[in-house]
C-alpha cells in the first residue's frame, strides 16, 4: 500500500447513484473530491437480478442533467447500468473502483481515510453506502449453508431444482415468478397473511394467480425453523412441515452496513431503530464535517428513501460545505 496520503477537499464513500450525484455537485461547486467505491460503478444496481425492471420511471432516476432514455416507461437493470456509465463519462467523475474504505478517523481538522491501496486526507467526508450490501439475516440454523442465497441474479442455475423463496415483497415475488417460468419447483414461505400490498401492480395479480392455481406453493403466517442439506423445516399455522429442498433464496431485504458506521463513530438514534444520528436540515452526522447521503439516512426504514427523493441530499450537503468554507475564509 502507498503510505503517502493523497489529499482532497472531500472524500465520497460509495459510488452508487447518490454518491455520483454528490460528486456531480462537487464538480459544480469547484470542490476537489474523489469517490471511493468498494466494487464497480453503481455496484448495488449491478447485483440486482439480471431481468429486473425498476418501479420508478427513467425520468425519476435521472441525475446530473443527463437524460435517461429507456425503451419503456419502466427502465430495466441493463438500461440503468448503461445510463450511469453515460453519467460517469459525461461528467468525467473522479472515482476509484474496487477500493473499499476500511477506516475513517478524524485528526484535528482533517479526516484520515484508509483503504487497502492507499491513504487519503480530506476536510469533509460523505458516506453514501446505501443498504444493499448487507442482507437481513433470518438467524436460523443452517443459514450458513452454501444452498442459502440472499442475492439473486437469474433463474438458469435453478432449472429443475426445488427452491424455497422466503418473503413476499417485490424481490421475492419477482424471483418466485421467474423461477417458476424457467422450470424450477417453487415454494414460498411468508411471515404475513398474504402478498405484500406494496408489490408492483403488474406483478401482484400474476403471483397471486400462480399461488391460487397451485403452480407456486405458498405457506403464509409461516417461518423457517431449520435448514438442512436436502430439506427445510418450517412452522405453519397447521404445525411443522418438512419440505424437500435444493436451494433457499432469502429475499428478506437488506440493511445499511451498521458495523462500518459503528466503526467510524456514527451514533444511532435510540428512538428510531438503526437510524443514524444526522441533522435533518444539513445531513451532518454526530461527527463534525462528516455527512450522510441517500437511503442510509433512513436507517432500517430503507423503503422510505429512493434515488428520486434523496438526490437533493447532494445539493444540501454541498451548500453546507460551501457555507463552512466561507466561515473559514472570513
């Protein structure tokens, strides 16, 4: 690792859509910056299912005044990846990929940022790491088995397999339907009484009809008790049942990287589970000059913030940085 520190005004942690928006605003304001991303460009979107379609329209996903043209009103994952590559190219954003931030420490007025490749220093930091990198675990025996997956990309590997899909929100319903149509034997296990009411309107009738006709088996008001190599034990209202099984796809949602937030000293709001302590007006955390942006601001309530309603975070933060700079120069 290069031990000499590279210095910028601003370090942005996370190269997702909101991290890119923050970089664009820094460009506009003449603030020197670098984006540090542990994976590839918009890494979370890259790991979405291959055939996924967004609920939002392309217009709502636009950032940086770069038009997002898609073949239909609801863009696909593939179109989104192409779009954000065009955003990166149009703004010539300063991003280092595959460089995970492992530590952020404040020494006096400057932050020291550590990655496996080099060290950085900056006056300001924005953490925009999203929530897709950490799955919500089921905390059941056998969850550590190789057959258990918390991420899904495509149906082909599950052809002819007995697959248990856990959950009943958008991801679970999308996965269950695609697996069924591609030749998997699909069973769903759902904690609630039915399919989540927020499921996309064009998906909901399809999944409910497949369940009604028995093409997809579903156990509602149920939960997994134990996962074994060739079967799963579940608790249902009628008692315990053993289901022969090859794979478990736990579409149970995701949470922000709390261990990372804890490590760098971000405190939590005791009254709202998981929500980091952040000034709602400025988005500054409990650490002076360290800001949070994007869905991470919402903590566990990941369904309340999206690209379209958190793009404004970049403008808010950049205005705060410019105000702070004016005070220092006065």
